């Protein structure tokens, strides 16, 4: 019988683990789906991992691991994919904002041959205005840069074993799970769902962390900002040709003393462009530097008993 793994990254979610495990177990056994639940505690500072241990003791379908510190949701997802042994893997949030009722539909589509089932938000749920604005801006920028509709896509997806294998073999450290499944291709189907209210606790995203996430993902998925530097250079050159002609004409006509304002403005504008360009280039160099160091995406500190001990400690995969 085919096995379904569900990967749930969790950061400070102690109040959600037991409920998520119970809800999913109930739903999946009701639907006669053979399953395992993989909780990854992303360096939580509360009792999240204790909750995972408890859930695992009560139900052998549950397994999990704890990172040595907070590595971010992307790392959590990839650790989960690594620990998952199922023929199909679903990634979802453990705050139950991704409705579990959709899972049987995803599973059915997979059985009918889909290799990726994308969860598409038909509404974004209730969110604060500030969050809506920053998330809105974030998705606008991302959609432009990656050339796909990011507004309604989410991390809620089902992946076939083959796709999971492809993602795990990717050499890059700086991943963007949501877009990678589009990039990978494969036979893709979609299911629509309503984003639910968060059960307990608070969203982990602040305006600043969303912006950081946006910049890091934009640069890891697109070189458009670099091309922007070229465009700015071309604009400056055109501008300077016009000014050069004007200056020369004035000089030849003997009226060239004035123009101090122009000089100051030019220095400011060009200085601004230069610094911005250097910043953008610097950002890419930082990315390259991070990738070149080749550090593991995450470090697993503890696991539940039903996880092979080989995954503990620094992350090592054969052939790396
Ligand atoms: N999460 C994580 N590491 C982090 C931040 C969040 O593993 O550094 C998990 C979190 O526990 C949740 C999911 O990612 O299961 C989505 O986070 P959250 O609910 O805070 O985001 P939102 O739903 O508000 O976009
Ligand atoms: Mg959430």
C-alpha cells in the first residue's frame, strides 16, 4: 500500500502539535490512507519538540526532529522531505491554516497520476492590514521577478517521490520551495482551498522578515536586479550626453560659470546610482559566498526514536 508522508515545519508551535497530529491521524485513517507525520521543530524556544516526542510516543505514525537553532521554514521543509519515506509527500503548516480536508483530494489526484498537486489559495484568510500590505507587496515583487503568479500559490503541496528526489538533489543551499515545484515541471494539478484562521499562537512573520525573505528569494530566483544596474547605467549615460552637449555649448558661448547646482545634483544622483548598484552586486556576491561555503542547510540536534540515528548531528549526505 502506498504511503503518504506529511511534512509539518513548526517554530514555537507547542499549542498546535497535538491538535495537528490528532486531526491528521483521524482524517487519514478515516480515508484509509497509510500515512506518517513528520514534524520538524525549527529550533523552537518553547516546548514544541517535547510535544512532538509525546505525540510520537502515543502514535508511531508520528516522527520528528529538532534543529540546533532556528534555520527558517525552508530548511524545515527540506529536512522534512529528507526524513519522509512516503511515495507521496505533502508539505503543510502545522497551525492548521492549510485545511486538512483537502488532503484526500490531493491524494486522489496523485493516485490518478499527478506528480505535483499545488495548493492554491482561493482567499488569503483574515489578516491584519499591515500584513496584507506587506505580503501583497512581497507577492507583487516576487511574481514580477519569477514570472509566475505567487499571490495565490503556497507551500501547501503534494509531491511525488520522484519530485522530492529532484528537490533533495539540488545543490543550492538557498532554496525557495514554493517556486521550485513550478521550476521542476512534472505533471501538475491544482486544488483550491480557503486559508483558515490560525488555531493557536501567532504568525511568525514580521514586515521586516517578509522583506528579507522577498529579497533573498528574488535574488536566489532571478538576476533581474543585476540587469537593473545596466539599465540605470544606460539612463545615466544618455543623461550625461545631453548635459555634456549643453555644457560644451555654454562653454563655447562664454557663459559657463554658472551651473554649480547641476554639479551638486549630478554628484548626488550618480553617487546614489553607484551605491545602489554596488549594493545589488554586493548582495549577489554575498549569495555566491554563502553557496560556495557549502554549509548544510540545517543541523539536526535531536530526533524521535523512530528516526534513524544517522541523521543526527551535522548534516551529511553521501556524495556531497
Ligand atoms: N515556521 C518555521 N520556521 C520559521 C517560521 C515559521 O518552521 O522560522 C513554520 C510555522 O511553525 C508554521 C509555518 O512555518 O507551521 C508557517 O508560519 P506562520 O503560520 O507563522 O506563517 P503565516 O501562516 O502567517 O504565513
Ligand atoms: Mg500560519
